[in-house]
């Protein structure tokens, strides 16, 4: 039988932006009915497919859990294309198909100093992470963003833990942000570093984190069709050279477990491939 | 209509809904979303003799009403499948169909030999929509003579297992391939595999798949698939399993109306992972509404 963590049709409860800046920059919160999820971990995600996709938009969209209460499941969405535009325009009562919670979330080590590094909408999974952490005094957040800070739920997160933000506005800012990350990472030898954001950001964090002697986890955003490990579309090469499904074995991985982030030379993609569409 | 079961060439299905190869993993991935025992059949991801890594990333792309894939037949290899996956599938209740992939006829035969010995395998599905490495990479399924040779080779080693040959739509005359494969001893035909296609991104000037070309599936291909099934059903006497773009109970019945005994559902499993389970439940009320009392009375009765 399909359990409570199966696939359900649920209604949207509310949608709203953090501020007028959020609206202007396409950053939205979406709350839907909780279909009975009891166990969810920060870093896990769900697949969401509005009924309005019809047959035109094929795949559901993967979104990190931003908050789970007995009544509602919340997401924080950045409009990136047609699917997220649909999602960010849903109104209370509109229906969508949702399955989850999926994948593996971030490690929680209450007594280890833990550095949270977020880029843009990669901030989303850290809201529930902070909320559930037993020792918020051991957490520190560095958040890099392009749209104005007010577009993000940063203030609420910064109220409970030590947090700083970095606004990337002009080309040279990226270097300054990288320098800031390196400086913070230096304090985390043997500490835990959790990163979520664009892939180049994750790669930089993995490199600098390794140099600093930190243990690093990264959350990947590979393209996903099924979210359940069946299509083999989302795979990533692990350090042993095996291709693993990021939707079930991730999306959160220890950086050292992945070929692209373990600091070794990346082995070129397999060439045994085949011309057919299977 | 209460009795949904069908038997085709010795393959018994409790209902005509089979999940298509490559879209349902090894089956177990979906046990959280429905009762695997409720399905008519489960066709597993294409198996090769040795494990395969497949193609470079990205290997899937969304397209209007469908998707492209160039997974490159990544799989755990037949040995691991038989040892680690098959024992956990409910094969006494639901037909487990092994989908075979190989580079030449000899390898296909060897694979068939391995699987013929497995009690849990109900039938073999031969994927001939892949390149014949020995023949410079032309697809087995694009040449009636080559398709026939693979069929014969598999049939010889398949023992009592029904052999189903899966046809490619990327041909000029699909009925000709179907007839050649029937003459070579195939027990069942399944069709269609994906349509060859591609997608590009004008801003990056790159193809959306690392492999450049991939296979199109989903609702976008249903009219082509239906036409193929219609033509093949009229050309052969062996039973046919139809697929390509099925996304509702009505879609499934369209394939049966043009002559198919059963259907496979693929990309729709990505629309929602409980799709196949829901389809099984949606068939009886729809058949009721249409006043259908048995498959025999409905199958192949398209009025033209
Ligand atoms: C595990 C995971 C968690 C995520 N969490 C969030 C989140 O909390 N908030 C948020 O705003 N976004 C998140 N994303 C990214 C989000 O899924 C994509 O932005 C979204 O799928 C884009 O769809 P689209 O139709 O708007 O864009 P299009 O570019 O039109 O999409 C075309 C196809 O590519 C896929 N795709 C495009 N960009 C991405 C991407 N960055 N990652 C994965 N697939 C992509 C889409 O799913 C779609 O199938 C997450 C992605 C993953 C894999
Ligand atoms: C991601 C993906 C992987 C596939 N892998 C295989 C495979 O390994 N062997 C095979 O015979 N067909 C494979 N197929 C083809 C499907 O089984 C099916 O023939 C095709 O997708 C058309 O049906 P659909 O439109 O319902 O998906 C694959 C299709 C997809 C989308
Ligand atoms: S999204 Fe299909 S295997 Fe991960």
C-alpha cells in the first residue's frame, strides 16, 4: 500500500513573498497541505507537479523542504523557467501532485561547530536545519546573494544563529565573496561545513574546505525526471567511479565521496555510450 | 468488466498494464508508491551481460509533452540483477519481464541463456533498438534480416520463456520488420521504443544532451506509436504489446482498440510514481462506462 510518504494530490494553502523585493525578483514561499509526512530531515526534497502542467510540462520539479509542520509543507522557490513560474503563481486551493520526502539530508552533529554556506535559493534547506538543531550556538551561516537581502528569509534565520550575508552586485564581488568564505572556513578544521547553492560555488567550497581540514557536505541540483532512482537521469560519479542516483543517494553528499568534488582529477565521462535513446 | 487478465503466447498477466523498461528501475524503487503485486507486469531496465556505466551527463532533457533520454543503458549487469533484485520482486503475482541489451547476436543469446534458467522471469523482451557493434553501429531493429537473426539466436536459448521483440519506430516500414521477426520465431512483439530526436539551447549553442541525440518518449509520440501498433497488428498473427505516450486509461484503451493485447507505460511513471497503479484501478470503471464486457469483444475492433 502507498504509505503516507507516497505520492499525493494536495492543495496549496498559501503563497507569498518575503517582501516586495521578493516579488520583484521572483522569490516565493509556497505552503501546501502536509499529506501525512512525519519524518523529514533538512536537505531532503520533494517532487512537485501542479495539475496545471497537464501533459505539456512533463516532469515534476524538485524542491528542497523549507519547512514541515503537521499541517503544512513549505518551499522557497526562485523562478528559473516555466515550471517554477507555474509553481510560484499557484493560489490557495490550486492542486498539485507531490511525492517525498526524498533523498538524504544534511548531517546533524550537535556538538560539532558547523558552518552553513548558502548561495541564493540554496538558503532554503538551512531554515529547517537551523530550526531543528539542538545547539544553535554551534551554528554559523554565511549567505551569498544577488537579489536584495530582503527578498530572502534571512532575517528570521539570523535572529537565532550567528549569520552574515554578502551581496554580490558587480563582477569583482565574486572574488571578495570567495575570500570571505576562505577566511570563515579556516576556523573549521575538523568542523562540519554544509553547502547548498550553484555548482561552481559548491566546487569552490569543497576545495577550500578540504584545504582547511573541514569535513564538507554539498547538496547537488542535478536535473531530475523521476526523483525515485528509476530514470538514471540525475547520476553523479562517486569517488569510486560508479554513477549513483543523486535523488536517492543524495542530494546531500560528503564532498570526498564524489569524483567532481574530492580534489582528485576528474575522470572523463564514460565513452562506452550508445547511440540509442535508452 | 471484472476480468482484466490476459494471456498472450503463454505469458499470463493479471491485467494488461506493464511498466516499460528503463522507466521503472528494477521495480523496487516504486514499492513505496503502490502495491507491485497489483501490476500486470514489470519490465525491468535493459540488462546486459556486464554492468554498464552509460552515457555522459546530461542525459535527460524535458521537451514539450515528453522528454529525451540518452542514458546509454546504464545497468547493474544481469548477474547482479538476478542475485540482488529479482528475489525481492513479487514475481509469483506479477510477470517480471527481463529487457535484454547486447552488442551482437551471440551476446544476446548468452544473456537469454542466463535468464531462461530463472524461475522468476516470465518472459524476455529483446531490445533491438540499439546498434549492432559488429555491423558498424546500424541498429538491429532497422534491418529486418538482422532483427530476425537476433530473434532466432535468442529464441534458441530462451527455453520455455516467451520471447518478446521490442521494435523501433525509427524505420521506414515497421510492418516489414515485424513480419521478419515473427517469421524468425518471436512469440510476442512490443512497440514502440523511443523516437530518435534532439534538443538544443540557443544561448549556450549546445545540445541539451551530452550524447547530442537521444530518444523521445511521452505523450508527444503517442500518435506515431498508435499508427505503428495499428500497422503491425494488421501485419502479424502473434500478439502485440503497445506503448508510447500512454498517460491515461483512455490512452491505454486506444492501443487495445487498434489491436494490442496489453500495454506498457513508461514516461508517465515520471508524471507521478503511482501512475501505473492508478491506471490499473481506472480501467474497470472506464470499461464499464464504455459498455465493454471482455477484452475479446473490444480488442482490435477499430471501425474503419
Ligand atoms: C534536490 C533539489 C532541490 C532543489 N531545491 C530548490 C529549492 O528549494 N528552491 C528552488 O527555487 N529551486 C530548487 N531546485 C532547483 C529547481 O528544481 C529548478 O530551478 C527547477 O527545476 C527549474 O525548473 P523550470 O521549469 O523553472 O526551469 P527550466 O529551465 O524551464 O527547466 C527545464 C528542465 O530542467 C530542469 N532544471 C532546470 N534547472 C534546474 C536546476 N537548477 N536543478 C535541477 N533541475 C533543473 C527542470 O526541472 C526541468 O525539468 C532544486 C533542485 C534539486 C535537484
Ligand atoms: C529514461 C528512459 C530509459 C529507457 N530505457 C530503456 C531500456 O533500457 N530498454 C528499452 O527497451 N527501452 C527503454 N526505454 C524506452 C521505453 O521503455 C519506452 O519504449 C518508450 O519510452 C516509449 O514509451 P513511453 O512514451 O510510455 O515512455 C527508456 C525510456 C526512457 C524514457
Ligand atoms: S531523478 Fe530519476 S534517477 Fe534520480
